[in-house]
């Protein structure tokens, strides 16, 4: 799939994404850079934001999630996502053959972005920590961050990526190399070991409070 060269091709791309929206997570959010191009009807400008969004879309389409027919009586999970531009939801069926990681991004202005990613394989704790590290960097790159401070509770991962621990596992070495490659896309990346779990913001707490007690956060945007 080649990048659009004019407004007509950009419109075709958006049409294709719309047609596949039920198979693409956060399809509307992924299309925001392309809609910005279409709004400028007098000129075609495929900027860095479009290039990045287009490449990420192609990578996503190479590893689409599996779809399953729901079974009567089987519990399903509802995942919600909201950005300043879009709101989305997806029904998810849990299966045994994978793992999951969670990432929390906080901007200097205290804007919060929460991510939950399901892995399509049974990951060890160390592999899951590396996956969370890479997912966090991908998300930071997507929102245009130039400098990143990473907090992790994994001593092994933090010490390995900083070069203090030797890596004697081929798979973890691959993760380390992927981290070094992604690190080059930022002006500065600092990784810190977070020992105090109580200091880490638990993004699930307000959701649990609402489900159990009907209590909403006092902040209107968070509510």
C-alpha cells in the first residue's frame, strides 16, 4: 500500500479505513491526520504526522486481532477509549494462548493516556515488561513526545536497558535492540526504577469506585 500522492488518493484511503472500521481498533483516531489533509481542499500536504500515522496503520493491518463469534451466556469485556477527537468501544472475549500489559502516559500538563494491550502469546514476566516498555515508547512517539521519563518496577529490565546487567537470553536481547532503535527517535529517554508501588497511579481505581459505588471523579473531564 503506497502513501497517497494527492487529495483524491487521500480520500480513497479514508474511505478504505471507514470500510474496515469494525476491524481496526480506534479507526477514527488513526484517521485524524488524514482528515486534516482533506480539510485543506486547496492544497495537498502529506506531513510528518501523516507519514507516521500511515506507517503505523500498515503495521497494524499486518497483525489484525482475531474475531470470534460470541457464545450465549459467555462473559464479554467492554473496553472504552476516548481522545479529544473520538470515542470508541470494543467487545473482547478472553481466551487462554496470550498475556496483557498496561501503560500509563502522563504529560507535563498532567494529561493522562491509558493503554491496555493484549499480547497474542504467553509472555514471561520479563517479556511482558519489555512489551510494556516498547508500547509506552510507541504511544509517546505517536503523541509527539520528544523527551520521555520511563518508570518501571522491573529491576531486570531497567538494569538491562541501561547496560548494568548482562543479557544472556536471545529473546530479551531482541527486545533490548528494539528499545535502542526506538530510543533514537527521541531527544532524550530516561528510565527509572520505581520501587514504591503506592506512588504509581492506579488507573483502575476510579473505574472500580464507579462500578461498585456509583462515585464519579470530581474533575469533570475525568468523570
